[in-house]
């Protein structure tokens, strides 16, 4: 079957089953095109909470589908690729947070949304790259903060807010490879281009990058907004390469230069158009969080969603 034939089948099944397809910007272009809603972690979390669909097909990695199940326990949440994981989510456990809480009973745990439900259950407040600054700035200044699991995002937040935090030693296997040398080399090669950098990147808290006048640190959704409102014609994109698909669709008159051709999340690519169709047909690979964990994990997510 062609991609169009598969998409037509998907659309018919969506109507029959009152289903919605949510997809992350890092998924394959054809999967993005089949989605009802395309977004980053924050936008996808918000959409999962307000949809009237009975069935959510979550095109992303496992923790994202878990988050949707936590937010919408009355929905059936499916993940098309059962083994799609995340280096950040896999770098920390609930047990480790429990032990930190024992040693720091008055401390506050801030968990990036890229974590398992079990980790969220031991968390005080969640954040995404889109609202991490607002979340940390909202916390009492006299409290010790543990930020998990992304050391690069945490270091960037420290630089921006001036808040000292204990940082977990986790990283995104894609953004960790984006270095200061890459940014400087590309910005030299394209001096007229804005450089849009995800704060999970290895270089996000380096003065050599932060002092570049054409460099901007954004979540994926922030990058898309920046490009839409900019009069510039060239943009260097320092995040997962599939983000460029949406940017080109929205801005056909602008040029997008990937920071490196290897900024690819292989886990996101496990979701294919065929696997989306199979998930809808068989309603397989349901992600369901146990109610006791779900109730605890919902509290920090709800706090995150309330911060603007």
C-alpha cells in the first residue's frame, strides 16, 4: 500500500472508533502528516487532557503515552511501537528519588516530563522545555531543588534563573551530541542565519553559544513560533532533524540547515505509518498506568499544566 492508501484507512478507522492521533515533532514526516495534532511534550500533554476522543494513538516514545494515560485515565491510550524508549526516562528510577526525599525531606523534586510514571509519582512538579523556566521561578527560593533527569536543561535553567539546583546526570542521546564546536562552525558558515538551539543540547549553557547574538534557546514549539514571526530567511536548527519537516511546510520560502545530519532519534523512528494503522485496527499496545501510581503522578503534572 502507498502512504496515501494507509492514511485513508487510518482516517476511516479514526471516525469509526472516535480516535485521535497525537504525534511528536520528532516522528517520521509521513506520521506527522497523518496526525490530528502535532506538538512537543507540553502541547501533547495539554491535548491529551482536553480531547473528546475515546481512543488516543500516541506517536512518540513510551513515557509520552504514559503521560497521556495519567492525564486521561478514561481514554484508551495506544502506542504504535511498543519498544520506543528514551535515554532520559531510562536514566532514573522512582527508588532513587525516594532515597533523595529521605535525605532531603524539605527539598523539591522537579522532573522533566521525559520520565516514567513511577518517577513522576515521587516528583513535586513536572516541567517541559517550554515551561521549565516558569516552573523553577515559581518555587520557594529557600528550598533545595533536585532537577531530574536532564543535566543540560537543568544547567541552562540555572544560568537563566540564577537558582542553584542539584542536577541529575542524565541526557538526551540526540541533543547531547550537539556541541559548541558544531554551533560555532555552522554560524560561521551561515552568518545571516538565526541559530535555534534546544536547551537539552550539550552546548546550551556554554558562554560561547549564549553570547552569540543570532543564537536562541527554544523548545521545539518555540522554534516553530520564532521562525513564523521572523523576517530572516535562513535558520540553523539544533534539535532532532525531523522538526525541519514542519518548519518547511509552514515556511516554504525559508531555508533550514540541520546542525548535523545525525541528530536523529532512532526511538521516535520506530513509529511508522504501518504501525499506526495496525494499532488502530487491533487496538494493541495499550499503555495503562496503575491507579495508585497514576494518582500520585497526576499531582506534579497538574501543577505543571497550571503554570503559565
